[in-house]
């Protein structure tokens, strides 16, 4: 069953949003549906012919369960709207709980709205790009930085001085060679299954490397958000994962691996990641918002001041944290 369908135009150039009724030569249209059977959302890009009241998707992605998604994690029932005050299109989605119904009753509520995102068409015209709305920066507090931190195989280094339970983290990782990238099996079409098979603890060639979010001091609990790079016959394939399987020592939780393949230009030897961490939420954006994953997690140890943040590498290829900026985030004042 389709739920929460959405249909809207996007400009072929730039990041400015368009009002819903805009039609023209420099416009593509997006058709999105939320599929109740999978609890994921899927979209296609295409052309709308107003005279025939007909939408024809481009032949650039699958029109089915393997098609493009806004988010490859816990993100559902979304809708967009045009914000005329800043000429942008805003995406707002729902993230349900992954703990038990008894936990929901104790809290007195269940489910949250994700951070609103600005949405636009990627210059390739083959997918959408998303980024948290600029207003989120107003909640940034103390900032810490890390530059040119080397990470050899098995290394993890703590990012100190930030409130790791409520943080905004932006990091660029760099590498000097892709020669050690693992061979990519063409049968690996399901990114989520591949992430479950090759998690952050399994040593690789180039990766896994990334962040250990909401981590306890001795890593009994942690939620890794990471990349792993593979070598296919004619290109490299980037897997982006957010793996909740080690997120909590609690039982009766839905702790799964979420993942998506990331279209990244690796020619400059770097890749970027942004993660918004808020107690039970880890919302991550790969390579400027091309692949995005929201996860709900419920640590028992990595709570409040006992939460830690690390950068890590578990691949044989050395990785460097070229630059990292992390801000402790203040609570929003909602009136």
C-alpha cells in the first residue's frame, strides 16, 4: 500500500526550491511514495506532461524496491513543502521508535519528527541531495576540532571536549590509495544486507572507517557510522553504513544495520560525513547529503556525560581525519 505520496518540481540548476505548480523546460519532477510493506520510502525523477496529465520517470534508476530513497534508515511518511521566504524546498520525515511498546508507555510518547532538511537536485540530475536546514546552526555551542589525525588499522581516537550525547559532527576523511579495496561481488545488490555481513568490526581493505557515536568508554556500546570502499571491474563502490547492532546492552530492541550505496567522486582521495547525534537519534549525511541514514538507538551506558565519540579505522589502508569539526548542541527553545 502506498502512503504519503508526494509530487513536486525541482530546478535543473542550483539549490533553490520551486513552488509546487512550477512547470517548464528547466524543471524535473519527483514522485515519492511511502511503502507500508517495507516501511521505506522510494522516489523517481522524471518529466511531467501537463497537457496529458502524465508523469514519465527517467530511465536512470529502478522504479521499484531498489529505487532511490530519501533516507536508507528509519525515516518514513515524509512530506515536502515550498518555503517562499528562503526559496527552498523543505523535507520533513517521521522516525518511529525501535524499543518496546512498554518503553513507549513509560515515556508517554512514541515517534519523533526528523530534523527538517533542505532538498535539491544533484548536478548529475540522477538523484536528490539533502542537508539539515541552516537554522540548526543556531543551536551550536562549544566547538572542538581535529586535523590531520592518522588512523592505522585498528585505531580509534576519541573526540574530546564535545557533548557526545548531543552533537553536530562534520568530518572529512582522506586516503592515499585505493589499491587495497576489496573486490566487489556484483551479487551484492542489497546494501543493508552487505552492511550486516561486513560490519565495523570486520577488517577490510579501504575501510571500514568513520565515527563511533554514542559510545561507552570501553565500547560495550557504540553506534558506528562508516564507509567501506570496494573495487568493481570499472569503478569503485562506496558502502555507507549506520549499524545499530552494537548500540545497546539492553534487550528487546530492534537493533539493525541500515545502509546505502554512495555515489562519491574518490579521485581527490577524500570523502565526507556529517552526523547529528541527539540521545536516541543518529542522523547521518554522506558526501554532502547524497546518501542519508537515520537510526534510532537506546544505549544504557553511553548516556549523557557518559557518552563518547570516536573516529576509527579498521581497514589495512591508513586513513587520515583531514579535518573534523564538532559542536555541542543546545536544546531547542520551542514555544
